[in-house]
């Protein structure tokens, strides 16, 4: 069987706001959440820019929850509670409720913190929650317990494409009849000296320390690397029949997904975007769409020199003449790179763009790279057409993972 899947709830906590509404407003305004890290522990790092969440979990969750959960789990729980409430806190058979929530790094920060406790204070002081905090499926497990999900709780890990792949996985749970509702998306909370030092050693991060707010510059000729950020984006997916039966509001319709891989390099994109193109074409096939149907694309575009150009080339090749009719944005100019949470946040922005008929501009894009031959949105939000429209959200990750999602207006 293959059932129609709709979006009935959205939740987020990001560097731009503590919920979806504030994040979306900031995206439309082209604001940036990037700051210079001034704490002493970051002082010696070659790259000291990051985008922490605007509202810290300690302001929302209780102290005992903070102690027992990794930061990625805390952020996922906050976003998921918003998405669930936004969906109307639906009544659903536990055996028909699923979770598919991913993270790219997992509880690495908790692991490092507990190792430091072991080293300085001894084994008796190590938290008994260490393993649940560090395991990659921890955020999904926390949400499965929060909502009582029994249809399945899953964690597809594909680096920075993880959040998008989780949405695709959740949709398949509904399409194939295993679940009626799935809470899905991605989360990440790993702004730490070691992760920043590691990405810095790869020369992947921006070092625009004199102007951190403009450091993330997707498709700009002067881009010099991405800005690490944190946050979570969660969507509630539901079968069309189940949503209609309870009178749920619908943001949009899930189109389909395209999965592929570059087979090129562990960290560098394939220069011509062959894996990206394959994923796009598979997404078209899975969603019964063509390039002419797509009016808006949310690009992965992290602000790295090689990656942005490779993606732009792939879009131009796949869309051909229709590329000029698909407006392209990239939320990472504003939010920085949420790693495992990036794909789900981009999906939320795509869903809202179709729903509100307006797409946000790319923050900090002032001088377009001449190799970027696509219709990027600059300075002001772009109105989208009336009628039935569709959008695409691209997500790619280290290891050559390529995930493309499509959505349709309702």
C-alpha cells in the first residue's frame, strides 16, 4: 500500500528563536544567529564562531531532565513538544505511533564530559545515565518514551543529512501502513572545543572573526567555510485519512524522497554533483513530480567553497531551463549548520514557504559566485505562485550521503 502523508505539526528550537514562529520570522528577515565564542575554553581555536540556540534548554526543561539527557536530547524534546502541541496533541493508538529522529554526532559532548569526571573525580562519580546520553538513538528514544510510541523508534544516521533521512523514513512508515502518525526530524547539540577544533583542522569552518554574524555566506564568492550551530527541527507526519478523521490542520503534503551517494570522498563533495543529481531525480520519481513542478528549492549550501558550487551545478543540470523558475534559498546563512538537525530545519522552512507562499532570502549573500548559475533569493523574501505548487529540500553529509525531500502545497 502507499498512503498520502501530510504534515500536521511543526516544532523547532534554533539560533534564531525558541520556536517555529520566531525562527521563521527571523529567516524571512534575513537575520543571523552566529556569534563569536568568547569563553576561555575556545580562546586558542583557529575558528571561534558558532550559533548556539537562542533559548537555552535550562530555561524550559526541569533540572532533573537536564542532568539525565544529552543536549541533543534536550533540544529534540523541546522541539517535539512544540510539534506535538501544534498537531493538536492527537489521540492515536500507541501501536500506530512512531518516531524517526536522527543526529549526526550524537552524545559526543556527554561522553567527553563524563570522561573528564572519570579522570578527575573517579568512576564513582560517573553518571549512570552516561550510555543513554551518548548513544546516537538517544533523542529518538527520549521522544518514543515521551509520546508512548510503539510502531517503531528509529535513528538513521547519515551525518548532516540525518534529519532529512529521518523524515523520509518516517513517511515510509506511514506510506507502508506501519503507522498513522510519526514524530520525525533531527537534532544536534555539540558546540564544544573538540568539535570546533576538529572541523577547524579540516579547514571547514569560517574564520571571519571580525564579523561573525556574516560568517555563513552560502553561494557568496567570499564564503570561507560553515558556522557550526545547534538546535532541532521536528515535524509530525500523518496519514491523510487519519488527519482528516480528526479534523487536523494541514501545512502541506509530503511528496517523496530521493536517496543516493557520491562514492567520491569521505568529506569532499563530488565536484559535478553526480550523487546529488541522482538523489534529485529519484525524489522526482518517488513523488511523481518533474522539475517544472518545483517553484522553490531549499539548498543544502553550507557556505563551503567546493560544496556550494557542486550543488548549484547539480541543480542547473537536473532542472535545465526550469532552473530559472525555481527560486533557491539556503537557511544556513542565517542559522549556521545544525549538522544532524540541518535537514529537518530546512524541510520545515520548505513546508512553510509553500504554505505561506513566501520564501526567505539567503542571509549574508552579497556577491554571488559566478559559478552559481541558479536563481538565488537575495535581500528580500520572494513571493511564491498561487495554485498547486511544490518545493524541494536538499541535504548532504560527510560520507557522500545525498538526501532530497519534496513537499507539495495542500
